[in-house]
């Protein structure tokens, strides 16, 4: 017979008690750095995108909500689609120079 794999050694797979699984670490409340302290890097990328160019913004230090808000502003200014994944803001298309100029205008002075 094969051994069944369960999520816990005691065989319990599900509980409706909210306090039962209290062994997960709590998320730290990360504060967003001020704009003049953010070290953002803007680069172009085509890897694993079928040859399509995207603009990647890396180095944002702050909450996910603030990163998504910045991504929304950039997507609106570019008139392009995009997303936030794995700590990157992804804008569809080649907008590197424009994004750098807008970020510097908005107070992100350490942008390259």
C-alpha cells in the first residue's frame, strides 16, 4: 500500500477553527520609502515574451498597494497595459526614456 501524504503529521487536513493554524508568520508592515530615497532602475526586456519588448521598473521599496498605484499612473501615462509581478512594474512596450523622465518629474530623483 502507498503511504498517504497529509498536510500534518497527525492526519488533520482541514479545520474550521480560525486559531488552529497559528504557526504562519505574520506579514511585516513594510512602509514605503519617500520618493527621493527610492532607487528605481528602468530597463527593457524581451525574455520569455515571444520577442515583445516590455519596460521593467525594479527597486521599488514599499507596500504592494503603493507599487500598484505607481504602476497604474505609469500605464495611464504610457497608454499601455502592464502589471506588477515579483517586485517589478511591467509596462508593455518601449517606454524607457519617457518613464525615466516622468519618474524624475514626480520626485523619484535616483532613477536610472
